């Protein structure tokens, strides 16, 4: 739901998460190493890499950020990387040499079309520079193999079964434009949200219609505390109509509240079900009259008090729909012996998930306090510490550019030193000085460029556009 933003400090990218096993972590798909297939008949192996490998091993490649994915093991250095590129930050367990390739991938990883840079039920390719509006990620109650979506991202209109340009074909276009113009921002004014789709501030999480269909037991929670009313998935050609308020049934003018988190001792004191309240209100006199001996012996049995939360749930709505969850939805899920087995395969429904994040570099940009036992200035710090301090102050894009420049310079220096290594000739200071003067090029041009103000001094921009749409 949130756009990508620059961070004040850069996370370390010197350790691959492969050795840590299955994690919920930020995953990137490398389109350069694993290009999408040209046709369905073409063999294709999806792959994802961790944050560190996205910089250290694939920094010069075309990457697609998939954000957090659960139970994922980094594929860098495995046979899933079609290009055969090694993981440069892992060591071969057999030789100890830096660089691992063609290892057996983890068997527990699951993939969807996001790894081909395709998202949503519409399967569109994502382009940060042209995407309009906001996309929402499903909580993911199933993989593609089990009928779910695998934590896919969705456009609002696609969740409702509408076409991407639904607002151009709707007969109520003028009415829709009037409704959305009051709430639309400059960013999404050209792509309004369909009527009936919840506001971004009204829900915390989303379960798409695919995951709801593959887990039908959760349908009963629609319109109950912690859950918004269902958003139905219609046919692509359905007309967009303003939603009308449903007329409540007699005796149901006020919904049954389960807002308070129930403990085990509270289950016996659950509120009466809606059906019971209707029946009770139809016969107030009978309820008020005390029971007699004859009525106890021959009358209808007394209502059994509710013992579990699922006893108060309404019937499941018919149709295909998505569920939108509030921040406290977990408090309202039934954990009785009958319902808890439904929750076990989906721990994200039991408690909020924590995602793995690489540690922040020990050195900071100022070099005043590096988080270790002592402090030092830039004058006394080692070249490595000073380099880490500089990288920690950069955003991810600049860090990747820095790594690219470093790799290019490293290769050039290797070429320069190779003849000396082969001949055994010593490298003099004059040789090194002459070589770097040659790398710098025209001395006059360098002096002229050095006299110009930098972007920071002149208030200029680097012309980069922030990725939006997520």
C-alpha cells in the first residue's frame, strides 16, 4: 500500500540471507538474469533475490521490487538463476572460495507472475513512471498452487471485476467524476477509484477474492467486527452502480458488538446471536413470564448460550468477493477447537508478522559514533570505515551507482596490474600516478568541471523519480 521512500541510513548489503533459511523478507526479481518467457511454451524458472544480493550481485541489472514475501529463501547462486551468475557475497562450502553458483534451490519457495514483473488479476507489467493510482497487496492465504494469489498486488477496479479503464465506459461517468473529484489527489486524478471500494484509511489489510474462494470458511466474517462489508467481484462488463444501503432485518437495527477482545473465560458470556434476538423480541411477554412447572416439562427447550465466537457469525454471503480487514481483525477470529485448524496454515491471521531487515551499517555519515567501543574522526578512521560511513548516508539508488563505479574501477586496475604480475616487475609510484592521470583524462576538462557548483550547492535535482503506485 505504501510507496517506496528513501531511507536516511543504508542497510548493510554484505550478507546473503540464504544461510538464514526461510524468512519473511524483502524480495527482488532480476529480469536480467531471469527474463520472462516470450510464450507459455517456453521453459521458465522464476527466481527472487534478497536485499543484499540485489545490490552486491545484481546492482547493474534490471530489478523488480516485490516487497515482503513470507517463507522465502534467497535464490541467488542457485540453479534458478538462468544466467548462471554467482552469488558474490557467499562462500562455496566445499572450497571456501568467494562466489557460489549452481547450488540446489530451496524447495519451499513459491512464485507467482510478480516475478515476471506482472501484477494483479489483469496481469499488467508494472512501470513506476506510468502507473497511476494505488495498488494493494493481498495478505495471501494461499499460493498459486492452492488456488490463492501468492501475495499478489491488485488495482482496486480489478478486485471488483472491472476493466482498467472502467471510468471511460461507465454510463454514470459524470456522477463518478463528481464523486471522485472531491477526494482525488493530483497523482490519481486521472485514475479514480470505483464507487464502493473502501477508503485507504478504512482498512489495514486485504484478502483478495482468490484467497477467499480457496478458504471459504472466512466468508462468514464479512461485515462482522474487524471486517468491512464484502467487495464483490463482478463480470468485466458489469455496469458500475452506486451502492444502496441495505435494509436491516427487524430487530437488527444495532449490530452485535464483539469489539472487546474475548479471553477464554469470556466465551461463555458471548452476546446473543441475531436470530435469537429477533425471536426474543417477537415474544416479549413470554420472556417476561417466569417459567412454570408445566412449561418446563412440556415447553420448548431453553436457548443454549453461545460458547464460541463462530456461533454469532451470520451466514456466508453468496458470490465472489474480497475481504478488507481492520487493524484489530485478529481479535475477532474464533479460536475454538473447530475453527483453530483453519488458522494454523495461516500464521499471519493469528499474529502480526515480523519481516527480516538487514542491520544498519555500524558507521554513520558523521563518523562521530560508529556503535563500537570507541569513536574516531574521518582523519583516524580506516579507508573501509570511511567508505561504510559514506555509504550509510546514501539512498539505495546512489549506493548501487557507487558499487557499479567501484566494480568498474576494480576491473580497470586489475588490467593495469596484470602485466606487472605476469612479468614480476615491481610497480613504481610513478607508474601508478601516470596510470590514474590517464584514467582521469584531460586535466583541463577536469579542472573546469571541478570549478562548477554541485547539485547540492546550486539546489539542483538528480532528475530521479520516486517509485509510486504501491
